[in-house]
C-alpha cells in the first residue's frame, strides 16, 4: 500500500490539522516498479558483456533525458518541502518555484508586506493555504487567482489593515475561510461574493466595528449557509458588546442625505420664492441690482432650470407669489418708486400690473408673508423705515386693500405667520425691540398684541418649523448667537444656540422626514444643521460655500428636491438633495 507523511505544522490550529488529515488520503505515485519479466514469470536470458554494456548506456541516456524533461522546481530557500507539502518560515516574498503538485502550503513569520495579485498561479494544485504570524497588512485583488482546487484558507494572527473587495475572487471551491485574530475593524462589502461553497467562516479575535460599513455582513449572515462563530462588536457605542450574530439589517440606520451643488446662476439675488401654478413648479428671485423679478422653470429635456419670465422693477427686494382662485399674483416690493402687484395673464402669457401699494404706508419694505384665515386671503409687508408701518392687506375679490396697520415706528425687518395652539399669529422682528407676537381676534378680525420674546434683542428674522407637532422657531442675529426656541403652550423657551458671524438668514427647511436649519454667514461658510430626533436638537450636517446668502427655498420636481440659495454678493446657487446609503 502506498503512503506518505506530512511534515509537522508548528502553530497550526485544530481546524488546520483536520484539513491536513483530510488530504492524507491522496497517495503519491511511485516511479519504482518491479520489472515486467519478473512479475510475468519470463525465463531469464543470458546476455553478452558487450550487448549488456550497450543496453546500459542507452538506458542511462534515456533516464537523463527524461530527468531533464520532467525535473520539478527545487524547494525555495527558507522553505522545507515534501512531495506535496511545503512550509516556509521567515521568507521575504512569496516564492514561485514550488513543485507544481504541492497541495498544501504554509507561511509562518514571513516578512512580505502584501499578498499581491496572482501570487499562487504557479501552484494550481493547492488545496490548503495557511498564513500565520506574518507581517503583511494588505491583500490585493485576485490574490488567490488560479487556485481552482483550494478548499481551506487560513489567514490568522496577522495585522491586516486592508483587504481588497476582490481579494478572494475565483475561490469557488473554498469551504473553510479563517480570518481570525488579524486586528480587523471592518471588511469590504461583498468580499465573500461568489464563494458559494463556503461552510465555515472564522472571524474571531478581531475588533469589528458594527457600523454601516459592516451592515452587508449582517445581511450576508442571514442569507448564507455558512456558519460563523459568535463574535462581538467593538463599536460603535450603540452596538458595542453585542453579538454580530444577533444583529438584524434594520438594526442599522444608514440612510443619510446631503445637498450637492447642481447649478450656478450668474446673477445676484436678495430673496427667493418657490411656488406651484397650473401643475407646474416655478422659482422667482428678486434681483436688486438688475431691478427684476426673475422666474425660472424646469427644463425636462436639458434637466436644468431655465428662464421663464421677468418683471421689470426698481431696487427689488421681494417678489412674493400668491395664488387665489387659480389666479397668480406677484407682490413686488421695491425700495424706491413704491411697490406693486402683478397678475399673470394666461391668454397674453405675461404679467400685468393691476395695483400700486400705498407709498405712504410702505416706504422701505423688507419682507412679505402670505396666509389664509377662515378662507380669506391676506398678505403682510414688514416695513423697516422709521416713518413706515407694517401693514396687513386683504383680498376683496377685485384687489387688495389695507386691512390693519401694525407696529408703527419700530423699523420691522421680518414678519412670520404661524399658528400657535390652533390660533393664527404674527411674529414681528425689529431692530429696535424684542420680537413681538400678535394673535388673531376672530370676532374683530384683527391682530392683537399678545406678548414678546424675552432676552432676544437685535433679532433680524424669525422662521418657524414643527417636529412631531411641536412648534419651534429659528431666530437670526447678525452678530452674537442665533437661537432655536420651543413653544410650550404659554411662551417660547430656549433649546439651542448657534454662533452667528454676519448672519442674515437662519431658515428651517423640511424634506420628507428630514428637518434642516440653514444658518447663512457673510464672513464664513453657511452651516447646514440636521434635526436629531433622539437628542431633541440640531447637529452639524454640512457646509455650503455661498457668498452673502439671504434666503433659501425648496422645490420638488420629478421626484427630485432642489434647494435654491439667493446670494447678495455672488452667484445664486442651486443644490440637489441627495439620499446616501452609507452601507454602500
């Protein structure tokens, strides 16, 4: 019976020794055989001396020729080899001169830095490959290419910092993979793709961080037939100490979002408004230097925003759209020459001026808000001149007329309409006093002063938002601290402060379940904050490079959401809101 023995494998684990034992059933063919004449019982013949010498010389020549043709590579320096086993210790690189029929190969305490692509194409018969206590830190793509029979791969007790996503490509026959004790913190996504024969994966002894980068492994564990030993997460804090085997794909919160630059417009603007009219979405910018209201529409072919129309004006500060009974009105606020109201003429396909706004009341408009109370349409203009008066206007079916004057002589800079406790309110910001809250009196159909917001002098503007039904406001200060406050049913209480360095806008915007607040700056980058529901406040999300931002607006078009940013000193910017899966 044929037999052979493997060399001992210092440092091999039980799993590795089992794999070696399994392969000991493969016999090695021996060249020595009994002569045919003896085995078949032929009678012996006597040969002459000369003839015998001639035969011996011919046989010797054949042996030498056959040896040169079939000579196997010598065992590499630093390795010890048997017929089908090789063990290398302290080698500086992966040798390429192993006998081609080697079926098991081990590297112990070797000094090469990486396992590069195609390192073992010269040993196609390998069934077991082992690395332990080596110094390499990188496994390249296709590192094990050309090993169609490999069943056992042990990479253990190394200090691997990086593995290519395609490192194990082509190992279709591999049944056992060990990456134990390699100081791994993560694994590249789908690194086990195509390894359908796997029955065992060993990841023990690593410092795996169970974040979104490793979500794929949890998904894979629930789909594969391979078994994994119990391993624990070293982080993040939400999963630290938990068994990876107990995690589920929905245990990870990996969807985030960002505003990506989409289009730049070659004009300055001081305000921006988005609106829907006739099933189409439009955006209008107030351009003070050009003296126009510029309307943009979406080009479904070129996939960008193009000019739709303009309204010529003087020192334009606000172009406020208002739709009443399917008619589009634009309230154009100007610093000089009075303010006006335009109506869209569908048949003529242009805007027509229908009304002037009383120049004695509105001298220096700074902001406009539109709202509906009990089915009646209103707008209010905040006037920032000392001699002007913030005024509420009401639609009477034919035009707008002055309904109520508020807050005279206080130089109002902003007005915000908000419903608090089910009742309509206005919040007026002023450069000369704290923000004042007015409440609508339904019987008198007038706004009455209710209260002010304490300890908030020099507030430039107030904007509101809601989270799970709770009302919050963003208060903007040019220098100092801007704030977020929450309405508790009786008063506003401080939630969070934000350093303001030249801020003229602190605007909340909501996209689906995402709530943001954008704090502009004339002297620094614009800060985008995202609401953290668990913490109950905003956290920093991203920075935008916008010169002197003055306003923001959202428009949803073709299942895409765009953010428009007006810039008083540079190009007006358009960003797209993109959803990002961190697990990819």
